[in-house]
C-alpha cells in the first residue's frame, strides 16, 4: 500500500462529520461515507463523496477511516467491524470524544492484525468544522500520525501530536473542562451585570479585550451545551480513576445540567 493516503472513509455524517466530508472531497481525497441514517446519502453525495452501504464496504475501500460517532459504546461496537474488512496497514482515527481507555484498549486489541487505531480529537466547534479550521489533538505512534497528517490537514488548521494512542482524549478532556468552566463563569458574570443595569452586549464586547477574554464568551449564544454533561462525565471518570479531586469540575458539571435548557440567550440569564 502506498505511504500516501488517497482514500478516506468517514463513519458518521453528523454536525462535525458532514463538513469534514466536504473538505476531504474538495482536497482531492476519494471519500467514502457511511451513516446509520441512510437519508443522509443525498447530502453526502452532494459534498462529492461516495456512499457506502455498510461498514464492510467502507473499510474495504479505505486506507484511513475517520470515526465521528457519539459515544464509547458505539465506538466499541463498530471498530471490530471495521477491523474485519480493513485493508492491510489501514489507520482508524477516532475523532469522537470518548474515554482515553477506550482508545487504548481498541488500539491494543487490533494492533496484532496490522490495524492502527489512534485518536484525533477535534476542538473549536461546528463553525471551525465548516471553515476547515479545527484544532486536532492526535494520539498515536509518530509514523502513523505523520502519515495521517495530510488527511487531517484537509479540515484542521492546527494539528498537535500529544503522545501515544488515547492521549488526544486526555487533551480533549482538559480542553472541555476549561471550556465549560468558562461558559458557566460567563453566564454568571453577565447575569450579574444585567441585574445591575449594564448593557450586557456592550460589556461582553469589552470583556473580549480584557483579561476575562475566553472563546466561550466570543461565541456567546451559539453553544447549545448538548455535550456538556457527557464531556464532564468523562472528566469525572478520569479524575476518579486517578484518585484526583476536581471540585470546580464537579460544580461545573452540575451547573451545566441546570443551565442546558436555557440555551444561553443574551436577554435571559436564569432570572
């Protein structure tokens, strides 16, 4: 098999997966896509990719497979199916946010068959996916990471090798812990300002020029918090397994649960 990856499979054509498909196709990669929702086929084909009827068809046609599913359970179920049909020397890159041990165990389980499983977690959200400016943390052997780098470069403007397989999940967990803590702090700060009569949008713009600047504040009103609890559950599991107490993370998780239904409209701060 050629060292240069030319054919890429994508499992999952959701909010993040679909724009990635478009970027890959535009950058000249032969892109094959499968999603459990067959109704997405037309949209996928409009992006310049080929639809695969099942995981076997996708894996057999792909030198690298990018996995964009939601949960550990889904990932554990589909990687063995990919492995059965995968090309010799193929790479399976987990773009999903899951527990580091999940990636480590899958990597170890399939290494003997010549399948490389690594993680390439995504940061910066849906807008960055649309623009092709994601940050990817990548965990895996240096040779495999470098081989995959041109594929990731089709949709990521920054690629950071974090170490062995699973380490990208650790980096993503750290990112998520800070992201949701900032979002909670932003919410409380603007609520306080509103209660004391300030123009909160004017204040928000000013804070973006101050020491309080953070990405969640810059993207205020766009976060649905759909993944906050799942992200913080992974953080909690990792902390517990390490006998590490993270009191702020615990509080952040509980506040996120309470705030999630409110959708962060600028004129509503939980009053």
